[in-house]
């Protein structure tokens, strides 16, 4: 039964009816090996193993169960999307404390990936703001976990890629914001040293920072790009009305393979860099433009052609300094792995999740078209990550070997121990856990 009751003063927000839809999921999902939300992970974390091709899709379990306007405390079913949260709460000046680079993700996916965003240096990952989770374990038990109740399971689930249980409900605190608009500054930066210095300076003055860099440019201009700095606009700065939803363009067909050839992407990247005029721009923009630029283009993955793409995202620890980032960029540019999308960010302290991705240092994410040499490129990049003491982001990974992941992740044994405690028969597994953790299909 799926009943909706509007909460007073909050049109469109529903609370729990006579029966939670997540309980339907609990009762009907026995024996299923994997649950997922919108299934938009770049890798194979939301794909079932080859011998068990079915997965539970949770997007119909999407109700807001409770919300306290005075504190921002919200409890919702895990299938609720960030897009819906923004649609409902942004006009009322509430926003999630941490957002990834897309709205098309569920709350359960945000927990399982322990997503981070442009404000990681001040707010950490999403898991830092989660107060309680409700899970269905592999043996069918329904449990609640938090920092005080089953805390080991709680920390293993945050960033645990859905391998500790089916996330049914998420309780966290929304952030009160002054307006639903962003004050943004963007600046053209000519090389890596100045880019890293600009990121460091921006982190001291802005809660949200990131940069696009030209990952094909070599020599003195290596690391050139555009840095973006932002904060929530004040009432004096912002327009009186709320932002309207962006019109979404669509890529109508798959591009030919030559569209991602190195000369073409090199020219495209140069155009992005040189057309950023004036050198420094300032203004008020919508959160959609600031946080989710790729969401404005439907089926943008078609740009990579019929073979698609993968992404490699790594974080290099701050102990390696600028030299570690330079070494990594030198390797990346030497591979000439053509891409128009390369994002660099400062990261803050490591999160509470046992496998949470960021650590204090620098994150570099790059899209790679799938080609015959892509696996070799991933292997080379991972070798560099291991040498620098860094690690990769599981949500974006599709090609890392189990040996390389174990070499870069000293927390893996602790995570596997938690799975031994809560799911000793490994009833919950994915294509990714089969590849990386040795789970049986």
C-alpha cells in the first residue's frame, strides 16, 4: 500500500502512510543479491553478478517520511532522488549538506557511495551528515544502525557500495541556506602550479571549489584550466524568484569514433580554455548550473560513441604535495588518453565510512573513451596512485584489478571483516565485488 499524506505547509512532501513501501521491498526481495537506485554508477557497482542477473530497483520507495523544519532533520525512503529533493526543498531554502555532480542519484546511492562534492574541504562526505540508516541484511533481518546502534555496521554501510545490506531509509540533516542561488566566480589559470595555488587559496575563502583542467596540454601549460569558486548568494545579491528548471538539451545520436580522437579533443579543450573571457567572471547562477552542468545534456555519454567510456578518479594524499600531483599529470598527459572532462578538487579529512573515498589531498577525475588500450591506461594510472599512497573511487571504477585495489586500500580487511559478521554467506554481492573482492557470482 502506498499512501501519501501532505505535510502541513509543504505541498508535494509526503509522510509515511499505513505501510512503508520499503517494507514491501523487505518482504519481496528475499534472496536477491543486489539493490540499486537509479543505476547510474559509471562502473559495475550497480550491476548484479553474472549468475544472478536480477537486481532490486528501489526508485518507487521514494517517500519523505518526516521532516522537521526547525532543525532540517529529514527521514526518507532510500529510493528518493536528489532531483526530487531539490525540486521540493530548494524553493524553501533547504539543500542537502553534500551533493555529487548529478541530481540523478538516490539517497541510498548517496550513502552507498558516500558521495562528496565541491565542499568536501569544509563539509566532508554525505555520510558525515547521516544520523541513522534502516537496512535489510542478506539474511532478511531488518536492522537500524547509527553511531550508537550497530555502529560497526553503520560505518561499513557508508561508502560500502551496497554490500552490507539493502538501504531502506536514510535520516540526515538538511542545510538551511539564505537563498536558492549561487554566487560564482570563475577564473582562467595558465598552469598546474598556479592552479594548485588557486585551489588552496579558494578553499580558505569559499565553501565550494573545483577546477576543470586540460588533460592533454603538455609542457609549461600543463594543468591549465578554469577554477570555479562558489557560495550561497545572500538575499541582497539573489533574484527574488526561485531558479527555474533548466531546459535540457539532448545528444540525438552516437558520435563517430573520430569525435574523441586526440586532435579533436585537443582543439576542443583549447577552445574551452581560451574562450573563458574575461579572465575572471563573477555573477549569480542557479544551483543546477553550478553543481550539475552535465545534467543539462540528456544522453551526453553518446558523445563517446558506441564503445562508451569509463572514468578514473583518484585522490593523492596531501603528504605528497604539489610534486605528487605533477607526477600524476605528467603520466596522464603522456598517455594522450583523449578526454574533454578532467576535474581537480581539494579534499578534506577522511570520512567515517570504512571505504569512503576522499582523504586530505587532491582528487583528479578523468573520463576515458573505451578503446583497446584503455585497460592498459587504467593499470598505469593505478600504479601511480599506489606509488603515491592514494586510492580510487569505487563508484567510478570498472577496470581496476583486485590486486591493485588491495594494494591501495589498507582498510579492505576491516571492511571484509564487517561483511563476515553481517553477511557471512555473501548473499549481497555485485559485479564489482566479484571483480575486486573475490565474491562468488
